[in-house]
C-alpha cells in the first residue's frame, strides 16, 4: 500500500467543488504551481481541470506535492 498524505481528502474535495476554478484545492495539497496554472487558464480550461481533479479526489487517486495519496476522509 502506498504511503498516505496527512492532508484530508474531504477538505480537498470540498475546496475543489466550491473553489476548483481558483485552484484552491491544489494550493491546499502543496501544488502551488499547478494552482496558479488553473487561475491563469481561466479555471483550468473552463472547468475541465478541476472537474478531473474532483473525480480523482473522489476515487482516491489524487496526490499531494510529495506524491502521497489523499486517503483520509477526516
């Protein structure tokens, strides 16, 4: 089993759902560079990028900056 991130999957999902177009969920997990790219590309190519991230968070394949999987819902 892969190492787990200390970041909350629930927090990331909520941030992505409500503020995904600003890349806030990416800043939360430490991926500031791609968070800025989401802002610059007007919500990640008009919402496609945050939608993909949201699905990845829900299915448990989203990682933080260190490559650790977000698994904890609390």
